[in-house]
C-alpha cells in the first residue's frame, strides 16, 4: 500500500505574528523543520523512485520542500491556503475589533462562512476535488506540503470525518500525518519532528 504524507509548511514569519494569509517566508523554527522533514522523507521514501512532492504555490510550502532531493515537485494552486479576502494579513484580534460582525458570523458557522472577497471552507473543499482525484490515481507515495485549512479538508476526506468537523480538526505544525490506504481501510501514523 502506498502512503500519503500530509504536512503543513514549516512555521512562517506570519505564523509567529499570528497573521493569516499572506505569502511570508519561514521563521528559524520553520527552516529547521524543512531540514528535518527532508531527512525524514529521504529516509522514508528511499526506495520509492516514483514518489512525488506536492506543494501549494505559496513561498512557505515551496521553501519547506526545497531541501528535499531526488523527487519531482509539483505546485498546485488548489493547495493554496484558504483565501481570507479582505482579512488577508490581519490577525484574529484585529478582525474581531475592526469587523466584529464578520468575526461573529465566522464563529457561528465556520464551515460556510465566506470571507468578503475570499473563500469559505466549503469553497476550499470544492476546489480540492481535482487534487483528490489525482491523489487517488497515484500508485506511488505522495508528500503533500500545504496549509492548515486545506489539510483539514484533505485529512477529513481520507480519514472519513464528517463535514461539520472539518474547520475544527487539529493539524499541528511540524508534524507529518501518514495515511496508508489498504484493503482493510485507512491507517494513520503521526510523526512529530519537533515542537
Ligand atoms: O490562515 C488560515 C488558517 O490556517 C486557518 O485557520 O480557519 O482556523 O482560522 P482557521
């Protein structure tokens, strides 16, 4: 059985500041994760010649993948983080203070809430469809380096979790979630490479 390895990008500078969206580079901790991830992947997929690395088109995932050698890398726009529209670049405190109605509607229905000029979780789930189709077709392992909201949706699909849970699933930084699809169902392992 072929594994699918899911991970968020290494911690970004915007993660440190609590800002959503943007296209920032990695923090020092994030840089360290990219090296640890690369060591892990090169060992884990040593004899897997047909494996590939999929990232989003945002710098933080491309930089996280950059030390990994020996596998083709594919960038997908569909793996980009949820588009926070007018809230892009803000932190949650600023959204709550400056746009309290928006903040509250999101609290009430995080799955359906769509950022003005941006996306909802349902939008993200829909745009992931071609990625999922392609993942299902792969015979070789795939490493997906993406973002929290996107990975919540991908994980929920493979782990068969209900739609309403998706916006609340925990997908921690610096952790690899390995999913194995076998005849008996889906098996999951987690590798926490650092805090
Ligand atoms: O930047 C967006 C976050 O990764 C998604 O977090 O949907 O829990 O606000 P949230």
